[in-house]
């Protein structure tokens, strides 16, 4: 029609729409006006039902195109060129306090991505991030001897075994086990406190529990008779402790472990109780003397959901006790790769 002015209608182009959680995806906005500003938003819900969101404002190039893998946002929840920036920069909505995005299950994670011009939504796309697919089998292990979930490739071939150990949150890290299984491993995510079937608190957990689980995994038909350890935080401490106690592990990956075995936890709080036992005897551990100033500062940051450096927490206790001691686990005893 004469006199009609064509107004470009920006649209989202995202590929692939379904992908593994560690897979890069392409996010583009096309058919923009040259140099116009478009807001890109992402929204997701964690395992606790809490909603998190992020946003970034981009300026289209002279072709009217925006490519998140090539452009940095002018403003928003992140600043650098990063095609995954919308995901890791999400913050909890409807609260002034930030929070942790809780994801321990291996269920798929839907993420809504939308674009806006002057606060008007122009297009939206739902993508799906997954931790495993039909090529991986899942088995629930809930017996009198252990509690966990096993993931392994659905083939007739055996694969390297991995015993996966979570940290001070307790429970089962299914998402990590599932994703690792897609890479060609048989992974047992083992619970040792905090869920049904195991103790409520991290207190006097027998090392024999982990030994028996590792030997069971070693003999599983989906395992090639090898078992390695992966642990994070308290799980990293535990992995090193197990590796210096038993000699049948192939390798250890310890993420953010401590140099000392530390005290146990009651209701997720450090308490003067042993974390581990061996042959029925409590293993020695680093006792914390709680300085009031440090605890108040830590409590305040916990309530406000702010990051708090545990290094300061640990150093203050080491200074109080003036500890001169050897780590309980000896790295020189390890007979596997670290």
C-alpha cells in the first residue's frame, strides 16, 4: 500500500533448542533496525521452585543483527562477550536478596528467552537444557548397605567407574553424575548424609561405607573394574581421605578440598563432632573455636545471601588454636593420580 512504512520485526534465532547443559548454543536476534537497542532476557526456575532471571541490552549492527557470541552488552547482568552470559548471570527475582540456584536433580532445565523493544515483548523462545538422554541408563540404589543413583551408558561395553561425592549440602548430585555418564563413565552418586536412608547430619560416617560402595561399583557389569573418586568441598576432603586410606582407586579429582579433616555438621552448621570413623574409631579432626565477631559476620552474610570467604573463617580458627599439626590425610600415601 502506498505510504506504508515497513517496520522490521526482530525475531530470535536460537540453535539448538535442546542441548546438554555444557553445550554452547547460538543466540541471535535478526531483522532489527540498524543500531537499535534490544533487550534480551532469560528466565528459569530452580529445583526449589524459585525464579531466576537475567537481562542484557545490545545494539544491533548496521545489518540489523545481534549475535551474543560476538557482542558485549551495553548494560545488563553481565558485561563481557559471552554466549552463556545470560545463564550464569541470573539472579533471583522478586527479592532484594540474591540466592543460590539449586539444581541437584538430573531433570531437564527449561529456560525462557525473550526480546524486548521499549519494554514491549517482540519474540520469545523456550529452550531445554539436559543432563542426559536416552543413551544413558539410570538405576536407583537404595539398600541397607548404600544409598545413591547410578548412571551409565546404555551399551554392552564396560566403562571407567566414578564414585561421586557431594559436599556439605548432603544429598545426591544426580545432575553431575548424569552428565558425566554421557561422556563415557559409569557414575555412582553416593549419598552419605542429608537424605532418607543415610544419617541426617555429617557425623561419624564410617569410611567403610565408601569402601564397600566403591568395591560394589568396581564389580558392576557396566564398569571396567576401575574406580576413581570425584569430590567437591567436603566431598573433596573425603576423596583425599579415602585415597590415602585405600589403595584400589585409579584417580582422584578433589575440588576445593581442605588441608585438614574438619569437624562434622549438625543442621548444616559446624559442630564439635567427628565427621568420619574408621574401624569404629573417630578420626581426628580440626576443631573450630567460634569467635563471636567472625560468627556474627558470617551469619549476617548468610541471611543476606551474600558471598562469604570461608578462608577468613578458617584462618581465624587456626590463629586461635595456634595449631601446628599434620593433615590427617597424607598425600604421599596416594597410590593413584591426583
